[in-house]
C-alpha cells in the first residue's frame, strides 16, 4: 500500500494550491473552512488524471465505467446492491439535489431539512428550486450530540404542504450518522404520508470506525419515492472535477431516466468520471489511511479543546472531518468566525449560516495534519481568551 506522510504536510506547499480554500484568505490566515482536504491526492487517481492528460483526453465524459465502479464500491462498502441502470452521473451533489427536488416535488411545496445543516440547502430549496423550507431541527442527545428528531419529523410529514425530506446522511455539520432503525422509521413515515426522500450521502465513504453508514435507498426499498446523491468528491477531495452520482429506486428510475435533462448528465466532468472510477476501484488503501488520520484528528481536537479552551462544546463527529464547535460560553458574539478570523487568523465557517442552532457556533475543517490542527486550536484558544 502506498501511503503518504501526513506530518510532511506544510502550509507553504498548501498555499501553492489554486483552489478556493487557499485563495480566499491572505497568507497570514490558516484556512479551516470549506470542505477540501489538505492531503496529497491518492496515487491511483493522480495516475489516472496524468494518463488522461498524456492522451490529450479532455473531451466530454462518456460515463466510462462510472456506474459499474459505484455499484462495486457500494456492494463492497455497504453491502448495497445497486443495479447500474439506477445510477447516473451528474456534475455535483448540489446540482443533483436541486434536480432531485425538481423531479420529485412541485414549486411552492414544503421540503424538510434538519438544521443546523449545510448552508446551500437553504438557497437551493428557496432561491433555486423555489420551494418552501420546513425546518425540523436536529434534537440533542444527553451527551450534547445531535440526532434526528423522529417525533417532530412525523408531525412535519403530516403537514399537507410537505412533499419531501432532504436528508443529510451523514449529517453536515454535526457528523451524525443516522442508524438503520431511524432510517427504517423515516421510510415507513415517508411511505405513509406520501413524502419523497432525497438523501445526500456525499460524506458516507468517510464514516468513522465508530459508526456504520446505512444507505437510505437500501433501507427504503424498490418502491420508495426516493433519490440519493453520492460522490467520491468529499472522500477523495475531487470537488473541482465535477462528478457525482444520482441513484434511483426501481420506482424513481423512470423519472430519473426520462425527466433528468440529458444536458445535466453531459455536464458531468470527464476528468471527474476518470478520477471517480479510480477512487472507487483503487482508492481503498488511501481512504483507509485518511480515515485513520481523521479518526486521530477528531480525538486530537477533543484533547486540545479540553486543554486549551475547555468551555468549547464539541462532540466528536461519527463521519467526515468537520468539527461543529459551540463557542458561546466564551461570548464571542453570534458569529464567532469573525473573532477567529480577526484575532486567531483562522478561517472557519460561520455557525449562523447553518440555520437554527448555529448562533455562537463555528464549523472547523479537521482534514489537515495534526501539527496544523494543533496550531489552529492553540490560536483559537488564545483568541477566545481561554488560554
Ligand atoms: C452535505 C453536502 N452536500 C453537498 C455538498 C457539495 O457537494 P458538491 O460539490 O458535489 O456539490 C457538500 C460539500 O461539502 C456537502 O457537505
């Protein structure tokens, strides 16, 4: 297995990157905001991209092997049996979510989300798809974590204007991984109330060893009025290459096939398809190493917070690399990201943009080296006056 040296990652080299994480702020700021990772690209992906460049192979995508690669990855990873006819490429998860909303609901319909949640959900539902947001906030666990509020979801499903749930599973920013029994309950309620489910599972390949991701469609079954959006883009850091997958059930497959415009599918990036196939087929050892690093990093943040900013609220995520931090005990204002940028020179995502429950919070990207993460938390502790 080829592995990389996480301790060799340095900010000077990272700052040579042209992607938005490293271009949005000045050289004195450590960027720990948007969900990009600081790790070197997996070698099988780099090789596939280099080979394509060497062939001058930069035309439109043909879908070559994408559906088969996802089918095999889903079978190996989640024991999820997905016929290839139910998978299509789409440019990215967010546009896939938007199209899924368009395919399964009507303008003005109510769509449930579970705040605090990935901020573009609000704009996609309201401003792009012109549907209405019905917020069913996540419930809190006795340990301070988050969980889907099933009784509140049941009540919302019964509302006449509600026609869909936009599930974020695993959940961004809390890192909650809904369990099989919760998903079974949601599927049962959705079926009873005629509510469609759109499941954004972009973070699923990054589920930590402490949890088990369950694909919603695997639970809901062939007859479910549901679509899922999946991608290799978060787990292997390929967001700029523009390739995600929409997955249908037997019931929604004709809708996806006949009503998803071909132009959307053509818009999937060719290099993205090649990279995604390499990721699903050969990216396993790299992903295993990354999950090990992220598992260590989420624990490191717990230790660092306990030592340097003990009144910060933090429950380790069960998936992905985003730490949802409650800084309100240090009174840094409604949006603590402002203070952290000014005083700590650390860029994190602003909690209030995640909707209800975001006040006093920030989202910290932990996909970096332990040394950089340590510097970040030290600086945060100083800026909060906690150290
Ligand atoms: C839950 C969730 N959905 C969608 C996206 C965006 O994915 P894409 O770049 O494929 O649109 C992200 C990005 O972090 C995300 O966290």
